[in-house]
C-alpha cells in the first residue's frame, strides 16, 4: 500500500468573481480577490489549516504588479510559508504548478500547499478609463501598476517581422490549418466552433464564478452582427477570450496523511495522480506543423502512459479554451468524438479569461464536479501561442502507485523548413488568416507558405491581400504569388493552379 504521507490530495477549492459582464463592481485589487478565494478554499476544506500552510505558489497576476504576492497573502492569512514562488506568464502554469506541488508533497518537501491566482483587469481598465490610477485607491504599490510585458512575450523577431504578435492573429492560423487537415471548409470549421462554445456557455451559466453567465446558441455565436463583429477569420468576438474580468481562485493541497490528521472528510478528498508537460519553440514560425501540437501530443502520451489510462476513461475533460482551436486539438489528439464537450468550467469567452489563471478555475470546477459525479478528470492548460502544454489527472480514488506525474517539461526542438525572407514568387499556402477592422472589412492578412523548393515564407499583407486571405481554411493549399519586402507581403492570385499544387 502506498504511504499516505506521500499521496497528494486536493482538500479545498474556491473561486469567485467581483461584478460581471455589463455590471462591474467597485474596483478591487487582485490581492483582495486572491485573499478571498484563499479563504474560500480553506473554508471548503472544512478545517482550520491556515497556520499549517508551508507553501504558497502564485500564478502570475498580469493586471497588477506584485513583487511578492505569496508573501503578502501569507501575512494576511497568518501563515508561515517556507516555500513561495510566482510563475512567469502563461496559461499552462496552474496545471504545471499543481503537478509540481503534488510532486513535492509526494517527495516530502511540502506539507500543506496553497495555489492561488487572480486578475482584476476589469477594475484596472475601468479605473483608467475613468481617469483614476488604482494606486490612489489604496492598491499595493510595491511596485504596483499593470505588469510589464516584454517584446519576447509578444513573439520572436521572425514573428514580429511578419506581424504575428498577438493571440488574435496567431491562433486563427492554427485553426485554419487544422480545418484544412480535417477536410473542413471555413463554414464547417465555424459551425463546430459555435456548437462547441454554445455548449461551453451552458456550463458557464451554471458556474457562480462566471463573468458572463448568459446562455448562447450556436447561431448567435457564429452570426456576425452587432457587437459580435468578426475579429480575425474565422473567429467573431464571441469565439475570442474575454480577459477583462475580475476573478480569483485557490486550491489547497496536502498529503492523505495530513488530511486525515486534520479531520478532512473523506468525501472532500481528490487525489492528484499527476501529469506531464511539454514546450515547443516560442517562435511559432520555427514549428513544422500548424495543424497539430507536438507539445500536446507529448504531454498526453506521457500522462496516459504513466497513469495507465485511455482517453475514454475520463468522466470529465476540461480544456483550455482561449480560442476554439485549442479544445479542438485536445479532442482530436485524444481521438475522441467531435461532439465531445471538453469543459465543465465554461470557457474563456463566457466563464471569463483571467489571463494566466483560467486553468486554476478549471481545477475548482472539476473538483466540485468530481465530488458530485465522476471518478477521473483530465485538466488541460495551454500557454503562449500553443507553446506550453500541461495536463494533470485528478481522481476520486488514489492511483495504485500514488503520485505518478512528471512536472518537468520536455523541450521540443524546432522543426520548420528553412526560411526564405524577401522571397518573390509562387507559394503554396500552409495557413492564412485575415484581421478585420471595425468597419467589417479585412484590413491586414497573415500568410505562411512554402516555396517550390520547400522553404517557408511568412508575412503580413495590406487590405488587398487580406481580402484574398479572408477565405481562411478554404484558401489553404492554394498557390498564390507573393513579393516579400521585410515581412510585408504583396499577394496576388495565380492563374488556374493545377490540383497538384495543393498541399496534401
């Protein structure tokens, strides 16, 4: 029998929102929200354990800058935390840090750990719009202010040269290539996305921490009208993440032995079996395949192997869902039916997208659902531009070997073809998309293509080129003529391309 002092268990979870879409509350500092979520998680455990906490791990808060959020929180809780840390930016971190905490408990280097995260981007945005610096409201000023973002966070020099430096521009490139590989037209791609997100909205409507708990139909989501403008093909606004939220979450993890010592009810315990993670090159143009995620493949393969599980063994799967391509990839790479709904949280568009902390809310939602109905769950976190992937398994019973995860990320090598900067000539389109202005017209296009000798061309276009690339998945595989001038592409159609010119 596995030593109970080495079996990690989740004993308390809590999350919340302050205000909601269309009805913002008075501005609240992220630290206040995180503190409230931590108290909720401790209360959920049903025992007084604040003074037993020896580890506090924080997910990076992007809406306000803290030098030591775990230290500030420990002071408020009256905890003496020997081990503290704050992650870098990335939506995969909640899953990765939960896995790390479980590893540390299994190794005996941590006893009671608190994992927290929170954002107040709605408060920050509304305050500045009203001409108020949140620091004047008494918010922490050590150092305070919105967390700085470096050029490296935006993308590699190659991505910046091509203008591919924002999630709204990059994720549609993956979407359109995936759709092409699946044989889906642009409309079929949009239909699947809208159907998936309509199902997500049902979960969000029942989640008390949701920012926008309004049920949406697939037709509402896919129809470009009113505020639901087209952002970047093929995603209207309702298929984009909503980061302007005030939300926080917290999870308490300890060992089975300590949980029993504290008197935590057995039906509150959830066992962290463990997981795995992988990292692809931060430069998306250094990756060979836009239709799959090599990092996700690696993380899933290692997790399923270590836990001796099959994809169909999970009662609950909760995917990161900043854009539809991410849950679609999880479904495809697990080999599950396409009508699978991989969420109990509600998705970034409707539950809310609290930047780096969304997956921590997923852990909370999954924990509550497992306690009610279920045996096994897979929680997925995604960071960067499909750069970082981490999955973790939670169960209502322990794995026979206790913790079996591996929190260390496998780093994958670049696999892209040689680049062909400042190329002029024909290219076959690997993937493409167009960004739309608020007037509803395509304003800038983005293209990744292959030259006849197999080199890669990438860049941004003017409005004329964007109009060509706005066909999304329907234009992938076609041949166009390009002239690359420092990353700016002039794109024109070629005459009567032969079928052999299409990408397989």
